[in-house]
C-alpha cells in the first residue's frame, strides 16, 4: 500500500468530506509500515475495504414543533465494518452533523471497538437536529420520527446504537420506546438505556471515568499521578462531567469547563458541590455554562476555548477539532505534561504534531475514550444473559479494559527512544485485529 495514493483516491471518490479524510489520513500513515509487512493484505485490497463503509443509510425526518410547524431534518446511519462483531456506535444530534462527520466517527469507532477486546464492529449515526432550545415533547416527537426510519436497519445482533453529543438518557429512552413499539420485541438494541429497562450501571460515567483510568496509566509511566495536578477540561456535557468527577476523586483540580458559547475559569477549582450545580444546570435546566460564572463569581470568556489557561493536563471533552496547532503550542508553552482525549478527534493534525514533537503524553480519543463503548458492550452482555452486574463489578471491568488498551498502545507504539506514540499504538493494535478477522472471512 502507498498511503498517499490510497488517500488521494478516497478524496477523489468522496470529495467534500474533510473530517473523514482527516481521520483516514491519520490511520493510514501510522499503519503503513505494519501493513506492508503483510503482502496478503494488499492482495485482498484490505485497505479500501477497511476505509470505505460497508453501507450508509440516509433519510429525511419529518416532525412537528409545539406550534404545529412541520420541520424536516436529515438522518443517517453509517455501518462501517462488522468483521469482529455487530455494528456498534453512537447517535449524534447536533446542527453540525453531516455525512463527513459521521463517516469519520464510524471509521474511528471500528478501531476503538477493536481495542476494547469486546466483539463489536463499528458504526455511527445521527441527525442535524439540534435539541438546544427544544421542549421535551419536541425532542420526543423528533426521536420517534427518527426511529420510524432507523428501526429497520438495526437489531441486537445487527447494529446497536447508543448516545453521543445531544443524545443522552432521555433521547435513548424515547428511541427505545419507539423501537420496542415497532418491533414488538424487548431487546438490548440500544445501549445507554435507563437502569429500570436494561441499562448498565456506570454507563453514564464510563467515558469520563475511562479517560481518567487511561490517563492514570499514562502518568504511571512517568512515575506520577493526579494528586495536585491542575486540569483543563472542555465541554460540560456527559463526558466532561464524569471526567471532572473522577479527577476530583483522585486529587486533581479542574479549573475550566466550557460549552459552545464560551468557557469558565475557576482558579479555586470545581469541587463536588460546584460540579453538582453544573450537572443540574446542564442536565435538568439545559442552561449555559456562563451561568456558573455568574453564580460563583469567576471568569467567563465568551466565544473562546480554555486552552490559553495554565494547567498540567488537558482533557478535551467537547467535540472534534477543538484544539488547533496554535492552541497546542500555547498548552505546551504553559507546561502541559499530558493530553488525554475524552472527545473524538478533538486535536487537529497540527496539534497532534506539536504534542508529539514536545514528547508529552498524548492519548488519542480512540484509546482514551473507549470506556464508553466498552461499558455499552458490557450492557449488551448483561442484556443477553438477562442479568445486571453491580456498580463495582462494572467499574472493575472498565478499569481492566482501559489498562489493557494502554498495554496494547505501549506494545505497538513504543519508539526506539522509549517515547510511547499512543496514536500509532492504538491504530496498529486496532487495525491488526480487524485485518485478521477480515482476512479469515474471505472477500465479502
Ligand atoms: P454532550 O452532548 O453531553 O456534551 C457535549 C458538550 O460539548 C457540550 O458542553 C456542548 O456544548 C459542547 N459542544 C458540542 N459541540 C460543540 C461545538 N461544535 N463547539 C463547542 N462545543 C461543543 O456530548 P458528550 O459529552 O456525550 O460527547 C462529547 C464528546 O465525547 C464528543 O466528541 C463525543 O463524540 C465523545 N464521546 C462521547 C461518548 C459518550 O459515551 N457519550 C463516548 C466516546 C466519545 P453545548 O451545551 O453548547 O452544546
């Protein structure tokens, strides 16, 4: 394989999909050497079959708002690869959603899921519907209309969606209700469900907790931990909230959080009580992070991201491409020693280069945020055996999965000078598993 050639071909065949190209480019150049050690891969044209999704569904969603206005949105499901298990990946509801973003997420998900050691393929879906400012009834009508189309493409052994940006417990609950009505079956087809109807304990916490478990493994390689470390967190949704909770528990101090309007800087640190305020503000009242600054009298910066503040560790937990090259330089200049990604692809390629050139600890989302889908996988298992595990059992399993992912990254990503290239490690480890499964299953 010539990575550059493959990338050029994909850009020609699928133009105007920059996020998809960005995700593929990162993987291609890090696996190229390993791939070329296996001429049988090239003979089976494994690389194109791995980069191009198995199939993509696109549909119009029609629903009515509270005033009776009829609205349309676009809905998508990208089924990327099911070589090691049924398609699995979240649904994103956000105004920015388009096919390029979902193809990048489904592609990344395939490698991430392979890293978890659980039998799950990769997929992703969503809609350009924005839950922001909508009433609960509007969100329900929209999610039901969405499910009226999606249900025929998913199933407990076929494709199991979950949440992502804009899709939390409330939205999963509404979708599960409609799915159940349409199929007349009670199955574990969606994960992230409420605990009363098959949801797993620790699923809401899993992505944020998992990211911190991964970070702790990275810090251990430097003989340190979180105690006294100042952390910059972006976002204030699911991932950001539980990331902050775990940092507080392990003795670190979170000084920033953000939303799409701006960020807050609280030099005293966000303690458990302040975090409870944020959770209520965001999850119950769907308010803005600005209100935290008004409530606690701290700094709020509108229209900006928190990366110019001083901290030891950066934990981007909002969205893709939220740290650019200049911001990465600022972080490094300010003494950041570790970046661990709760969000998917939050660092641009330029930012990743800055982190790696500076030889700081840098964990890509597909390794560091794999805890969410891992516990989704554990939810599928519990649904299949019709049992539920305790909080402690699930948390232990999550810890051990994150430790295993870290070990896989070290195995495939350690460079001759001892620096651990977590991007390479995660990509090669995930790729090899999927590649071997695809080879064994013939040309399909
Ligand atoms: P939520 O919807 O709960 O929260 C998203 C947060 O990010 C909100 O604070 C939101 O602000 C902010 N945000 C969203 N889009 C943008 C944007 N374009 N610019 C600036 N800020 C933005 O989502 P999650 O916490 O679930 O997801 C966050 C990230 O983590 C995503 O990249 C997701 O793919 C990734 N992830 C999530 C997993 C999960 O289990 N939930 C699993 C693995 C990865 P606002 O309130 O203004 O919208």
